């Protein structure tokens, strides 16, 4: 049971972003995706997140070939994958309604309509929402409008939003590059905690120290291919490919 | 003696009437109220739509006649006030049931083309020439329109024309033609507006203009132009007569028109009740219309 | 004089017709415009700029011309003749839809286009269907969309050209059938009854100003959530 891409290619018009990329993410592990800007990390994440269909290759979520499946199957499988972006991308409402969102869209329209009707007395927030917010220390802000949050707080809420509906796989596109060290630490700890609970995570990052801190494995995406992929310790101390060494040394950062 | 039976016969014989110069007079008994016709082809909604001119409507006579007609027959009246040309176009398109205007030459074409039938001439008012109190062209001393127009043209005093193919405009052009003058030059202005606006313009500019008496009276204190030459309502030049023609839209041309109701309306206009209303109608305590149901002198006739 | 006029049933019937025509037209226009604004707003396609230009032109379409075209259509001689719409309030609703829809579409489209693509991605990533993402987009753009709808209403309630031509300014049995505030004003002015015209004008102004006040409130309050 894994999230994998096999030999996928992504092209936009005349430009090829990458060809023949294969990556597997097992449940319970953290894979860091590193590489220079523009190498295609985001594109690869979007492919894993089932945003767009690859021009070639297969995408599998827990054995199911996603793009060969029916619309309905694809939706079901898609809903076991979540994503946190570099920007929080929160909806213009309260923290609670943001974090609830994943839960709400999975319910029928009739149930959702009923939820809109205000009930007399305090409507307690669903437990998954509280739990997800606790993971990032934001449970006290549950009824706050998102406009009042700082950048770091908003990103933490974005994390909670992706966790609330119990995903199997989580994708992170440079989640902490805009954050200060304290918020970065909160997010990193939350990612680790989540994966201990059998979630498979991919974290695209340009911060190699972050990769070393949290990842079990690291993949280097460079020049349109996965140049090297392996256990963190090994990739950083004794990389197999000379390009990897050059990248780590900072020579290939363009 | 024309009786009720005749109107009933006419209603039954819908669609086959020949053109007459004046409607047959029918006396609607004062006791026959609210009786809707039950003949076939009668629309079930008791409404009739009349296209008339803005000056007719603005005099208030249309609403007065409508109220009385509705009281008499129970049929509601929707009146649309447009320019004369537009009212006739509305009739041609079949968008109304009755056309009630005052432009005999245009009405003649309307009838000749088969769009209007049962034309009758229920009333007339007249046109008057108004202008600045000082009367620079001295038309107040004239007895005929031709003479007055002559003086205006010669002195090149400003004259404002409706310029919009309305009944008034058509009349004005006929009068110039009759006076054998082709008005042109900086003194002859074509406004392209309704009568009320043109009167205001004339007042502002100290110009002459031809107006129907009705609009002039209803402007009341707002109309500084003075009445300088009168028409037949005050025994003036007959050529200033402004006869009104009312006709039904021909159901042969437009099946859906409410010909039955239209007939009742036309009959009402020519009836004693209608004619009395017309005669006693006052605008600012001044008489405005002359009822013509009994007229023998051929006002508004369109026969060749 | 004002109180006398305002307690007049005739005046109220005019206000009623104005509101009936314009409110109905806006409601129907919104139903028409929002899906279009949504689809055009979120999609990138080759003719998009051209379509935008067309909509913007439509926003400024002269009301008299629209009135003329609708009259030709609904006249008994026109293609919609059998529907018997000419000189009815429903024909007026039709012409006001033609006038208001581009306004609502144009402004809503702009608001929807400005919704950050990241928000839509987030809704998708959280498991939303295309419909869910559309709902999120509309919610994010709701202040802009509301502004568009109110602007459309302002255009409709203030115009005189089209409702005069297709409606005929009719009063029947002492109560308005197709006479609106605007057509009544032009009638009273034409007849020289300036006081009445001004009172009607004041009523219309109050309506328009209230609508604008709401728009301004939305503009400053927009972005702040409940």
C-alpha cells in the first residue's frame, strides 16, 4: 500500500519538465524532495496529488491505477491524499470552518445543508477538528476569523485542515519556506507525529537541513529526472551520483 | 332610429364592415352597463389597448373617456401615448386594438392599406399659433394662417417646428404648403420633440410655433407664449382644425385583436354619453374639444 | 404635497411596478450570469480577452436601443409575437435582463477571476469536487458578486429608454400597469408637472442611494468575515 508514480512524464507544450520519473512513498515514512528551483518539484507533487494527469506513465494510490479508474473511484482515492501549499490558502471564514472543510465535502449535500441551520445552544466542533488543531497548537483559535491570523498561524491551520479528514498520504510543497523558526518547528513536529500514525508524507523543500531533520528518505530531482533517491543519512554523507554531491555542496544551485 | 340592436348586429358581423366616413350613431342606453359580450371570438380578459398621441393623452381626455367607458362596459382601457407615427405603427403591427390620432392624411393611408376599419371622427380641437407677447411679426392682426405664416417667413422671426412627423408636424407642413412657402433658413428650427418641450423652447427663445390648443392650455401658467391666432374652436381659420380619427385595427390583418371591444369603444366615443363628455371637457376651465358626431361639414373626412 | 402624493395609491402602484420589474429582472439575470461568470472566470481559453471585451461593451449598451430590439422581438409581428408580451411588465423584465446581465456578469467575472488560484487548489486538495471548488470560488468572490448584482439593479431601476418603449407607460383603471418611476417622471415632466416629477425623482433617488450605500458598506466590510 503506497503512493507511487511510475515512469511519469510531465510536459507543457514544447517544454518537458521531466521524463520517466518513478517515486514510491510508503505509509509511515517521510520522503523529502529536493532539487533546484524550477526543477519540477511542484509539478511532481501536483502529479502525486492527482491535480493533473501525467502525459505519460502511471499514478497509483494503494494499488489503484488512478487515471484508468472511473471518476467515482478516482474521487474516493483522491480523498485519501491531502496537500499543504507554500501559501496557507485558507478560505475567508473562521479557522473552524476551514478545518472542517474536508469533512464537510465528504458528506452528502443534504447533511451539509442541515449543518448550516443554526442550532440553539453551543454547537461543539467535531472532534477531528479539535484534534487536528491541537496537533499544531491552534485549538484555542478555533472560532477566529482567518484574517486575524499571522502567517505562521495560518500555515499551521492549513496543516490542521489537511489532517482533519484523516488522510493516508500528505504532500507538502515547501510548507515552511515563509515561516520563522518557531512555526517551522511546530510544522515539522506535526509532520513527524502524523507519520507515526501511518501517514505517508512527501515534503518538497529547498532547505537541506530540514530534509536531514525530518526525512527518512530523500529524492533529488534535477535536470528532469530523479538523479538519486535513498535513505537520508546515506544520501547526504556518501551520495552515489556525483551530481548529488555537487548539489549538496551548493555548486549546482542555479 | 338606431338602436341597441344595430350595435349587437355589428358585433356579430365582426370583420366584414366597409369603411365609412363617420360611424353610425348609436345611442347606448344608460341602463346597459357592465354587460360583456358573449359572442364567439371574444377574448376573455376585459381589456382593450388604445394607441394614441402624446398630446391627446396629455390633455387628459383619454383617461376621462376611459374611465367613463369602463364604467359603462366594464372593459378596462390600456392607453399608450406615442408619437402619431409610432401609434399608427403600433396599429400596423397589431400591438393595439384601437388607434386614436389626429392626422387625417396618415390615417387615410392606414385605412387604405387595410389596417384600420370603422373609422369615425368623434371630435376635433384646433391648432393655434403662439408666440411672444410682443408679436414682432405682427401676426395677431391676421385672419388667416397663410397670411400669418407669410409674415413670419418674411420677417424671418424664429419659428420652431415639431420636426417629428407627429400630427402637429404634418399639419404644420400642410399649412406651409397651403401658404406656398417652403420654410428654410436659420429662423426655422426643427426640434424633434414633444409639444410640451417645444412650447417651453418657444417660450425661452421668444419664438413662434404651431401648437394644438390642448397642450397649450394644459401648460397653463407655464406657457408664456401668447395665443395669437386661433382656430375654429374660437371661430378662427378653419384650416387650423385638428380633427381626430378613431379606428379599429382590422381583425382581418391581425386575428388576435379585440375587435369586439374596439367596436364598443368606437361606439362609445360617438355615443351621446361620449360626445357630452367631450363637449364638457375642460382644461383649466377652458373648453378644448368640439364634438363632431353630428357634424355635416366634413371635418376630418378622408374620402376622396 | 409630498405626504399627499405618497399616500396616493397611484404613486404606490408605480413604485410597485418599478420594483417588480427590476427585482425580477435582476434575479433572473443573476441566475443567468453567475454560471457564465464562474465558468469564464476560472477557465483560461483563447478567446477570453475578446469575450471580456464583449461583456464590457454590453455593460454600456444604450437602453433605448435595447428597448427597440426587444420591441421588434415581442411585437405581434415579431418572432416572439405569439407570447403576447408586447406592452406588458414581462416584456420590460426581458429588456432589463438584457441591460443588467452584462453588468452582473462583468463585475462578477472580475471578482471571480481575482480569486487566488491557490484557494481553488486548496479546495480541490481537501477533496472537493468541481462543484465544491465552484462553491468555494463563489464564496470567496461573494462581495464582488454582490456588488455586481447591486450595480445591475441600479442600472435597471434607473433606466427609462427600454421600459418606455416596450412597456408603453400604461396606466389602467387608475393604477399602473407598465408605468415605472422613470417613465412616470418623464411623463410628468413632459406635461409640465414638475413638482410631481420631483417627488417621484426623490423616491427613485432614495432607492438608488440605498443600493449604493449597501455597495459601499460591502466594499469596506468586504474581506472581513462574519
